[in-house]
C-alpha cells in the first residue's frame, strides 16, 4: 500500500498534479489542509483514488470537512490534521499528545510549509511541507512502515 501526502497547496493544482504523476502506483491521496478547493480538482482528476483530507487555517467557506480525522491505511492508524490548532509553528508536543489519544501510529500535519519527518513517543510524525516544493510518501508492506520526503521540483 502506498499513499502520497500533500499539504498547503494554496490553489496550486499544478504542484499536486506534478507530485501525483511522479508516483503512478499510489493507492491513496492524503491532503493535510490549506486545500483552497484543490481537493475538488483532485477528486475530478483521479476519481479512482480515495482521498483523505482536512481543512486548514486558510480554507474559508468550505463546509462539512473536519479539521482533523483518524483513519486506517494498510493496517496503521493515521491521525491527520493541519496543525494550526496545535501550535505546530512552535512545537509538536500538543500535536503528539492528541495523536497519542487516538492511538495513532502515524501523525500527519502541515501548516508550517516546512517538511519534517521524525518520531516521537513511538509515533511517526510527517509534515510533507508545501506541495509547491515537497511531498511525502508512506509505504506499508506486511505491517512495516516506510516514510520518505521527496522534492517536487
């Protein structure tokens, strides 16, 4: 199972298209907010692929979309949020505490536009950065998780 992780596209659908076209064998698209309706374009362009997404701090007049969600992919529980509600510009502490409440294996966030891949308290933490510059890949095979960051140039 392979997922592409994007965030902070801010109406730049070309950056999303470029990233997804580099990864033809994905099973899931994940967007961590500041979508600005790019998700509508994602769903139109790749209707065969499921898409998990949340609202960011710049997603105005978008309704019925949560600011965070928990879902399972490849047998692993993922906590997805934009991050602005958890003060991620200063620290990931509150974010990790929330992910732990949900018993998440992986925590995905955006907001800072800076890519980050680390582990805290047994939870793998991924910020793919701004889709204009980078994205993340999560591969899960036989219960083993491999996460990487890639440039989107």
